[in-house]
């Protein structure tokens, strides 16, 4: 029995909006409990993230990361796979970016380095997802378990590599040397000075992320591979019946998913840090899960959800600065509530809305 | 008889979202009678029984048990009121003994021993009273389905059920086992129990019940004394118009074999041989039916031939090309390339992706066809055009290719699958349970379409557990029992004869087997 079909604007607009409203309402109550004025808090959060050029810049910078990790989770979702290894895949993706930049930055301008950095990050991220994907496809080891284990392996591996191989000689910092201009993406503030992005790190990667949204949309809904991925995710036995190989589908999907997660490193490493360093992913991989859930695994939804989470990151930082009672942890509580209402409680409002939008007298007898 | 009815339902209503599954249902079930409830899939029979057994709560309406208004909040309450249910899918623990299963949930105390001893005595009494003989110490997994069902009945009686609900009880039984079940029901009736028999099979209603109520689209449309009605009348009441119960067809004119299966053996994931050294052929222009009780290897046979499952050994020759069915690289796409279509037994599990739109389902399995691609992308316009053409030709309703297939009725879903497989012009079509859960109107259409395909000179292999369907459509019938083909009969096979074969009774008519099967 299907839940009944809702108008698209209700399904894609009203329900997420209600979920979000509920999340903010509960967050507001928490703020009241702490003893602050929730309206003031909202004002600071919104102004901090959207009120001025530099704030917008930071919001978009964070959003860029979330788009990549969100798309990574979403592509896997469509195949019924829960890739929670975005964290590790993005971390290893940093290796690919760093190798391209370290190798080329002395000799060529950034736009020559960029394609190599994209390929390198995607290949490294994909490689990190390959083993969990292969294990799932051939041995049935659940990707949720293996990808999260690979997050830890990635952390240890990167620690080892940075400490013992990639660190500059004689330096105490566990990081590579800083890239030259040939390994740095232009900041949007330099490209579009009139927007006044100020010192924010938002850079060209934003457009790469948006292009990835379009490509993922095309992949999922307009290609045969996407059809096979969705078929497998929606009904694995029907996919086998249709001659779709589960092994191939799982592995290819995990490669694409890992590749997208890996590309997040372009924004962080080539766009902002200009060097490979320890722990640069700091949770973006995990938040990508929430972004994908909230964006309902659709690129447009993911872009919007990524901006929302970018706002929470940036506005939240401002908020904890302006209202010392509200710590960064509080922001994590709000994020948690958004995830709770948008993901876990996604169906809370749905039945009532279905009743509201479907005329009751329409008889539709099927397998009751 | 004018005593208080065992069960009385008054104006029962139940909706699931926009679906009104039960509309103002009235039902009176006399004590000590066998009352049949018949209707197509989705007519609301199961919903109604679930309300009576406490799985669902009615939106409004009254339930009276022995004249008293009751509210049944869960199955425990139903059992307390003396209502027992034998589910379509048995609720038994396979590696428990009969005794343990009977006691399960009614242990009486923390320590098992006392309860088990009491149950053993009680089972003995029930056995004698109702002629329900089962070894109390046998493990469920060692019992044939017919006996497992008997354990379900014993479970209900052990809980002192006065009213017994049986939901599609014969789906898994051989005709002989079904007859035996009806005898048991007769005994129960004579002992004063009341039986509610839910089924969509007209023959069973005529054979076993005293009274029959017909449901259609969530409404109770009629109640008849069984002896005063006929199959034709009931069919008409179920569908709402008169229907043809038989298939009109000319005798087959078979030509050369298009599909030859040789020494096929299939082992399932538990290591059990489910298809044992099976050989047969299908010729162009004939329908070969595979009869058998569900679970005797037919499903695995179909899945192996269609490339979904790997054989242990055996080959298949299709259009003169020999294929090793145990080759590990083989998949369903290869078989489609060999011009073999496949209508799978379970359209929900395999044939359709119900969260996909109709047009997407209309190319499932054929999505690699270059006709549906434009460069790197899929050619949605071409796909939709094809879907619309199939919708028109097969009268699929509603005619909207963008609608998810979950929102089509069973018959229309089946037509979507059938259209997809037949319109690719296969040389061989494998068909499993083509009319399971399909309304009678669509059954007529589907049967006609299959016969048409046969008349175009294609070979059709039909697997069905509905003996009536096998007999109506097949030009040759092969009977499968325990993974083997145990007999072959011609187009006019008798039901009793097939029934014996299906039950594994040795075939003495060996000549037919050697004559036609390879």
C-alpha cells in the first residue's frame, strides 16, 4: 500500500519546511531554558550567516563541503547503501589533491593543476570506498560497519603519512609545505570583488560543487547506470530479474560515492588551507549524511540543505561569540534537532498531510 | 436455526488513508456452520478478518460474539473470546516440536514441564475428538505442509477456540490435502464449532461451505446458501458482471522445439537439491504447463531458466544454441539477449519496482536496448512513447505512464509486466503464476493474450499452482513433485489424475512420459 501521492510542492516543499520549523521551535525552547532570548538568537544566527558579505562567504564555503559529502551519501542511498565513510573518503581525497598540487604548483598555473586535483581527489576517495564496496558486494560485509572502520583507518594512515613522509623536513608541524600559486584556487572575493566576500575562504570549488549537483542529477535520473542504481536500491530482486549485476552496481556506486566525498578536499585543501594537514575534515563527512537526508537525496535539496547547514556552522560560530551562554555545543544540539526532525521523524507530519491533501471519498481498493 | 449467531458484524468500516477497505459490512455467522467469504484480492476479506481477530480496529461499527457486543483490541482478546485464526502463512517455529508449538504463548507457568504434560493430555483428547492426528514430538520442519496446517488448527483448538478463521488455507495444499482439510472442517462443524473460510477459489466454496458471503471492493454484496447458488452466480457477484470461466482456444499446432532443457539440477542456498535432473522441451506454438504444489521446485526451475539462479548442472538449448546453465557468468540479461521473456511469479518482489513510475517499469530489463538511449543519456521520450503504446494495447488503467506502479491494481500491474515481456517479441516466454492476485476480468485478458502468443508460434512455459489455470491453458502438462518431473499429460488431463501426481503418487502411465518428454 502506498502512502498516496502528494502534490510535488507539498512533498518537496511543505513537509521539509514543517520539519525544519519543528526543529527550530524545539531549539528555541532549549535557548529559552538556557536563559537567552530565542528571537535574538535567531537574529544573530541569520545575520551572522547571511547579513554581510564575509558571513555569506563563510556560509557558502561550508556549504561547498556539505554539497560534496551530501551528494556522496545520496548517490549511495539510491542504491540502498548507507555510506557513512564520507569522513575517511574525504580525508584520503586530500592526498589526491595534495599530490597534484605538490607536484605541479611550481610549474603550471592553478587551472592546469585543477583537473589533476579533481581527478586525484576523486580517485583517492573512490579507492577508499572500493574495499568496503567490494566486501559488501562479494562477501556481504555491511558497508555501515566497514566504512566506519575505514574512517579510523584513514585517520591513522593520514597521521602516519603526515608524520613520517609528507611533513616538511625539520618542521614541527604535521602538515605538508604550503602550495605555491599553482596549487591554489582563486577566492571568489578576488574573482568578484563587488560581492564583498572579504576574508572568507569561499573559492572556485563552489562552482565545482554545483556542477557536481547537475552531473549527479543527470547520472541518477537520466543515464542507464543511474536507472540500474535506483533499480537495485529500490528492489534488489527485481534488479537481478532485470539482469542488473548486484556486484557491479554496489562497487560502481561506492566508487562514485567515495569519489564525490573525496572531492570535498579540493575545497578545503586547494581552496582554503593550501596545504595538507591533520584532521581537516572535522565532521563534514558525517554532516553530509544529514544533508542528504534533509535534501531527500536530490541534488537540489542537497544544495539547499547544504546552505542551511552552512548557515548553522557560520551563524552558530557568531552566536557563540555574541551569546557566551550558547556554546558551540548548543549549535550541535540545533543541528542534531534538524537531523532528528528532517531525517528520523520525516514521517511525523506526513500522515496528517496525506489526509489533508487526499479527498477521503476517493475509493482505491487494492491489495488491502 | 434461530439461536444467537456465533459472530455478528454490524456496519463495520475501515479506511487506510484514502482507501476505504471495508464499507458498512454486515455479517451474520451461524453457530455450527461453515461460512465462506469469497472475493477477489483486495476486496477487503483479509482486512475484515483482521478486524475480527484484533489486528486492526474498525473505524466504526459493532462486533457481537454470541450476542454480546465486544471490543477486540488485540489477538489476545480475540483468543479470550474463543476466536482462533489459521493464517495463510503459518506462524510456527520450525525447530520446535508440535507440542512446543501448541503450547507456545499459552505456557500457563514459568516452568515448562507442567504445561507440556497438560498439553500432551489435551492434545490426545483433541486428536480423538476431531480426528486430528499429529505426532506431538515431531519437529515442525519435518512435517509436510498439510500436517503443519493441522498443527495450526490444533493450536487454535487448544486455546479453546469456538470460532475458527482460516485465511486462504488451501494455497499450499495438494488437491488431496485440501479435500482432507475440508473433511476436518466438517468434523469440527459437527462438534459444534463455527468455521469462517476465506478464499478466492470458487470451487472450495462450493465444496466446503454451508453459507457464502461475497465481498467486492470493500462491500459485502451478497450472502447465499451455498446449495442455492452456483459458481457462475458467485463469479458474477465477485466481479460485478458476467465472466467467462473457460479459455477459448484451438488445439495447438506445435512445431520444432524452441527450448530444450537437459538434465537440470539446482541446489538452493541450504545445499538442498530443489530441482533434480529435469529434462523437457517446449515446442514452438504450444503452451507447456508445469503443475505442482507450491514449493516443489517450479520456482527454482523458472528462476534458473531465466538466468536469475545458477544451476548445479544442466544445459538449455534455445533456438539451437546450447547454454550451460551452471556457468557463473550467466545472468538474466543474457537470457533476454537469447530472446527469452520472463513474467516472474511474484510481480511485487521481482517483476516491478513499485516505487518507480509505470514508464520506468515498462523497460525494466530492456533498459540497455539502444532504442531507449540517446548518446550517454536515456531517451525518455522514446521510453514514454513505448509505454503509452503498451498501455493502449493492453488496456492498462489508469492510462498514466507517470504514475507509480504501486498505485495500479493487481491486474493492471500484471498487464504492465506482461506487456513489457510480450511486446519484445520473445521466441520463448516463461510465465509464472500469471494471474495470482489478479481480478477475474484481467484473468480473461491475460489468458487470451497468452493463447494469442502461442498461436503466433511462440513457445510458452507456464508455471502455476492453480490447477484450473494449468488445465485451461496448457497443451501439455508436466507435473513436478519434489524437484522431479513425475509425469506428463496431454491437454485434457483430468484433475484427479493430476492431483495424484502432484501428491507424489507413482505414475503408472509411463508411456506418456517416455512418449513426449525427452
